[in-house]
C-alpha cells in the first residue's frame, strides 16, 4: 500500500512507474501492454504521463493499450463515451507528441445500431448468423446484442493475443466495482456485457450530460486478474469506506475489488484523505 499526500503526488508516482516499465521492456526489446482506466482518479496520472513522455522523449512505438470498459449505446464520438474521455485526457496529446501507434489503442466499442457501425468482418458474420436479415435495415435488438457479445469475445481474444497485460491501472466504484464489473460479477468471468447498478449510474451521473446508460461492456475480473501487475488507485474521502472493505472484508463477488487480494502483484495507491498518516 502506497500513501501519497495528494492526488497529484499519486499521479506523479504512478506515471513514473509506467514510464520506467516501458523503458525496462524497451531494453529487452519487448512491447509494453498497459491496461487503462477511466474516471476522475487516473486523470493526474495521465497528465503527468503526457509530460514525462514529452520531456524524456519516450518511445511509445511498442506500447499497446487496452481500456477496461465502455458504455453500451453511445457512439464512440459521443462526448460522454469513455472513448472520448481517453482521447481528451491522454491519447490525442500522445498521438501528437509521441510515436504511439493509433492501431495499438484498444477501447471496447459499445455502439452497433446500423450496418455502418460494424466492421466488415462483423457485417459478414451478422449475415451468416441472421441469413434472413434485410440489407441496410437498422439492427434489431437481437442482432445488436449478438454483435456486442461477439465484440466482448473478440476483445478478450485480442488481450490474450497481444497480452498479457503488463500493468493494469484500476479505479474503484463506491460499491467496489472495478472496470464495470459490478457486485455479483463472477471472478472467473472474462470480458462481458453487464447491467449497471443504480448506485453506479447515480455516481457517474455527476460527470454525465444526459441519462447514464444502463448497460456496459467491461473486462471481467478474470481478465483483470490475468494482468502481471495491478495498481488500484483511489483518492478522496468518498472512497475511504470502500477501500477499507476491499482490504478487509472477506473475498467475495459482492465486493468485486476484494478479488484483487488473490493477485500476487497488486499495489494500492491511496492518498491521505483515505489513509491519514499517523504522526
Ligand atoms: C467508472 C469506471 C471505473 C472507475 C469508476 C470510478 O464506473 N467504469 O473504471 O474506476 O468510475 O471513477 P472515479 O475515479 O471518477 O471515482
């Protein structure tokens, strides 16, 4: 457990670790696979990471990223999508200032309403699975769900193919969710479609312009636990209670973050608002 005076200090330390990992892997000519999170908590990490990359001219050509999750039903360019969040907070800048390859950025896509929203492989698969489908018609709910499930499987497959994830960054929801793996999510489950709890929708409403979607696609606990190293970040008093539970309550799907205690290499990055230092 690492405790920092402020979220900014936490961000600096975490970004330093990420850069050092990239440099270490580079020496052995190995790629670095990063698992990335959204939410307010990692923003200071991304801010510092952008600065370090620019200042130290870090080579990102071998860096591959996988984001944890995305809402269902939002076009990727919707201002509330996690896709937009990641480009705003990190990727747009890195793509301008470094040699990060846009093909190495992976963010789940939760939007499949029309044929134009599908890749050519997805379209082909759709017509095989639904031979009576009328070309160019909007996707029925059944077809949309089918495509989204295929995407979840494909995402898991891509992580296995390009992974394992060297370092997974996580935030935590006030109900203990990680990614969007909500309470009750089985520990062995991989990337899946999930229904968001009312607690999560309420928590996320403050940064959301409009109604928070009811469903999401998320890496599973099974996916997350396959990462070589995990950093869970939490800052602010609002997270104190759930961090105590994550660290002390019995390991159980009712608090998804307790699953992290089964992982051999996990660090909790906390600030003093959560864990005051004793003088
Ligand atoms: C969302 C994300 C999580 C994130 C959580 C906490 O629910 N899906 O990955 O950890 O929010 O967000 P924040 O850091 O803003 O508290």
